[in-house]
């Protein structure tokens, strides 16, 4: 039996678990405030390392066989399990392809691999790229859309749904909406995510902390007038948008609570987010000429019946709706590493 330490550091939370093969024996989810997750790469790595060390100490875990870590912003690559190596670490330390909590996951996986002398892997990182050329094209010759999304969870829940109905993922046409700190809506055509909004760069619905699609001209004017740097813009779009901009929190439960108490701003923001998610789902259906085999909603926000019902009302004309709240990321990370440890799959190499 293999003991796997599984690390999934998200934008609003840290999820850490110990698995015995596919069985999760210990798990913890820590929710973080905006301040806690706002530091530099070094500050974030130190903060999240402390969180992982506390987990190991509290549960008297002295060793394990391998580490499964969420994969960060690397160059666009195919799905699969990759050994964390120096080339990855170098790109992530330099934030070469952008900055996101998943970068810290991979970096910490690498650090712990050295400290414990055990291999560390990432599985289906956020940069898995299966986008169709048609979806990548923009109206500017020098600009292409990027595939940056919750690849791990979207694929895991899509496969899980296919299993439930005794079909194969590869024969289904699905729309998967991951509703978390960031929101991405993927078009899964025959087992490939042929279109999806870039979860970090001002595309798609706004979310607890993402700005979502913005009027480009107004954004450009704001950037110039406020003399923002590239890093400022990335932060504005990916860390300071959505509920953070409107209410100063990434906590959708708190915003929903305000809405339930009759706070008009919170009612409107919740409605607007549901409307934008619904529009993205409807837009995704166009790839399948307006239909799909199923719409799946997943992620932390999918625990909210209020939000899910608001979206379902608007999109159920397209296809049936299945809600799989939370995420299957921990299981999917572990399964990817077990496939390598059990020699069912060769680990891929990031060069
Ligand atoms: N029961 C719930 N009802 C509404 N929102 C929820 C619920 N549980 C978690 N959330 C919200 O989901 C978001 C986090 O989603 P999650 O998928 O865990 O995020 P991350 O992107 O950090 O992995 C937060 O805004 C959190 O408040
Ligand atoms: C980088 C795209 C995936 C994403 O947005 O993840 P979080 O919701 O965990 O921030």
C-alpha cells in the first residue's frame, strides 16, 4: 500500500490529505482570509509550508511514499502526471506564466520532495491545453486565448459523471462549470476541453475573487490612468475582482448570508454572478449547436442551493443539470500519482 501526501492549495483555501492508496485517511481544509493569501511567492510559500507542517505534526505523520501536488501555471501542456523537476520550479519561481496559488502547491511539493527524499508529482495542471484552434482565435492577429482552468476537477467530475451513467467520458458532450474562488466553464467534447474561459485573465463570469469579462476600453483607460503595472493588472483581474471588489471578501457564504438578510447589494451581486455563469454555460452549448448531454456544476459554490437553483432555472432548456458540489481534486491527484507508482503510466517530463 502506498501512502500519498496530497496538497491542493487553492486561491481561498488549503486542502491537505493523507491517502492510503485510494482511501483518504486524514484530510483538512483551511479557509484563508484575503490578507493571508496576498503575499509574495516567498511569503505565500512560507505561509502554506507552515500550514502543511502543522498538518504533518498534528497528525504525527513522519513519512510517506510520494507527494501529489496541484499543478501550477506552467507552459501549455497535455494532461497527465508529471514529476516535479527543476525546469518546473524555475518557471514557477519566476512566475513566468503568471501567478496563482497552484504555483505554490507545486513549489511546496518540490520542497517537501527534497526534505523527505520522496518523489513529488503534479497531475492535470491548470494549463492543460486541448482548446480548438477556432476557440483560441481572437480578433487581434497577435493575441490568442489561453487554456487556464480547473482542469483537474473538471476532468475528474466529468469522468465521474460518465461512470455514474455507464458511459465513457470520450463519447459524451458535457458542459462543466467549476464554481470556486475562480470560475471556469469548460466545453468537453468527446473527452477534450475544446473551449473554456481563462480563469485568471478577465474572461467569463465574475467570481468570489475574479473580475470576469470586462469592457476592454474601460479597462485600458483605468490601467493607463492609474498607471498600473502588468503585475497590478494580473492582481486586479485575478485577486481583487468579484466579491472582493464589491464586499472585500472571497467568502460566498458570507455574501449569501447578507443577501438572505435583505442587503440589496448582496442580492444583486449574487443574481449577477448567477446570470453571468448561466450566460457562459449557454455560450458553451453553441459548440454542440445548442445542446449537450449534460451540464455539471461543481466547486465550493455548488454547495449553495440558492445559486445552483438560480443557474438551473436559466440553463435547463439546454440539457439536464447535475450538481457535484466541492471537488474531486484530492482523489484525482492521488489517483494520477498511484497510476505512476503502480507503473500503469509513465510520468511525463516537463522540459
Ligand atoms: N455551503 C456553501 N455555500 C455557498 N458557498 C460556499 C459553500 N461552501 C463553500 N463556499 C464558497 O466556495 C468558495 C470556495 O470554493 P472552492 O472550490 O473551495 O475554492 P478554491 O477555488 O479556493 O479551491 C468560497 O467563496 C466559499 O465561501
Ligand atoms: C488558474 C485557474 C484555476 C483557478 O482559478 O483555481 P482557483 O479557483 O483554485 O483559484
